[in-house]
């Protein structure tokens, strides 16, 4: 068992590089979160795009700096576009990130995500139940909700990173990021983040965007997790509840982005 080390570095270096690069992120994501995901990426200074027709998805994935594949509202037609995008991104050397929403709870998406792994994602971001299921371990889950603490999925995350070649981020009260050899714990965040639809899916998009940065990908993904948790902490301090949290969260992401220029 690899012992996790705490991520104590400031995400400022990754954010500053992110600001300089302004990555173009192709998001094949679920219907529920498209607008919020786009707004999160825009607040951080990225350029989101959502192209879903299979032929165009393949073409655009070769152009984009990074690709997100989120199977939250998976259909057969969307699966065709996602496979085309993953294949094209891999062939073009562009990093793509898998968010295996509700894998383990439902057979169609579970089989589909196993198929996607053949295209070698740069990163995988999910909750404990999703990561354990993707690693073919026994799990308990309820749709998109994990019934496991993120620490319960550490062995699965390490094994999945080793077998897939991806950086694996298992997120929860504490986020853990591993490349199969190193394991980093990222603390922080707020319970209010679980009361707003799409914060996890948006985190996957931010992870995808940070994969486009040169340098140590594990450290960049840990920084992405910390950027989101730090914005959540700041927003929660001023929010009266979920309704006021969401716009404050976007504002805090924007301020973190602006601070990176200082």
C-alpha cells in the first residue's frame, strides 16, 4: 500500500501556467451540467467547447488541447461520438479525461467505460464507488452517489493507474491523486459543494484542462483539485445556502484565476 503524502504546495504555479495557455477543452459531458461546466472553465480562463456529432467530435478532439468524456447521460449515439473522440485524441497525442459516472451501478455504461480504457486516458476522475468499479472491485453505490469514503478506494485507484496508465483522482471529503507510484492527498472543500449539481463533473473538466499543461501531470491534477476545493471554501464562507453558493463559487474561481497573474 502506497502511503499518501499531503499536497501542501500552492496551486499558483499551475494556475499561472493555465492562465498563459488558456487551453481549449472539448467537453463531451452530460446534459445536466453542460452550462455549469462551461462557466467553471470560463471562470478559470479556459475555452470550453461541446461538439457531439461523431464525425465532428473526432475532428475537434484532434484540434482541442484536451478532451473530457463524461458518461453521465450516456446513449448509444453519444457513445459513438465518445469513442470517436477518444480514438482521435489518442492518435493526435491529445490528453483526454474519463469521468465514469455511475459505473458499477449500471451495466451499459460500465461495459462502455471498460471499452474506453483501451484508448489510454491521461486521467480518470471519479468518486470512490466509480473508481473501485472501474478497477473491477466489488462496490456499493447508488447511481452517482458513492457509498464509500474516498480513502476506501486507494488500492483500486493505484491499481487502476498502473493498469490504464492514467493519473487517477478519487474525490470525496479528501481527494486522492495517484499515478500508480505516487499518491497525493488534497484536503479542503465544503459540504455545500455536494448540494449543487455538477461540481464533480466540473472538476473532471478542470482536471482535463490541467492535463494540457506541460510538466508533472500528477502535480497539475492535484493543483486542479485544490483550486476547486479552495474556491469552494471561499464561496461557502459567504454563502447562505446552495442557491447563493453557485454564483459565489464561479466568482471565487475567477478571482483565483486573476490572482495567478499577480
